[in-house]
C-alpha cells in the first residue's frame, strides 16, 4: 500500500502491513474490492479505485463501521 502512504490515515499505525485495510469513503462509488486477489486490471485502473478511499488499521476500520470514528 505504498501508494496510499503505508500507514493508517487516522492514527498513523504502521507496524504490520497485514493490519492495514482499504476503506472506500463512498461505498456507492465502489467498482471492485481492492482486496480481491484475482483482479485483472492495469495499474491506472487500480489507482483510480484507490483514490476513492483511505488506508486504515483494522481497529480504526472497525470503529468507522461502528460509527465511533468518522
């Protein structure tokens, strides 16, 4: 996730890349799951999707979906 800073955009966590997740800011604009390992797209198409969201750690991601963290 170097393209998006390689750390949580909320709390700055950066110790373990496996704990970082992608969060779409507007789910209605989502065209595909970034985590899908079978994506057969070129880099510009993937970048376009990455630009629709942020990288967050697993804890902050759960807080976003629980409406504890906006």
